[in-house]
């Protein structure tokens, strides 16, 4: 099984039907995954930056509090 499929299935507890790479990421790899129930999710991986996503999520929460996003 593809490692991305395994990561998504483990995190969401749902089966993945397809994964399509998306462009635009310079540090991370971005993908669109379609789950077996038809739900579409955005997937972003960055093996070289293991602590980046919690920091990014915190920054986005702060921006949301300020009504900046």
C-alpha cells in the first residue's frame, strides 16, 4: 500500500480511493485525497520538517482569532 494512503487511513479511520498530487507547495508535498465515502480531503506531508504542522496550525488559529482569515 502507498505510504500516503496508509497515513491518511490511519489518521482518519477511513479508506482512501485515490490520491492526486497538487502543485504549489515549496516545502511540503500537497495532495487531494478522495475517501471511499466520497469525502475529499487535503493532505500535506513534509518529512524533513516534523514540527512544522503544529506550528502552522497554531499560527492559523491565531489568525482566525484576529479575523484575518
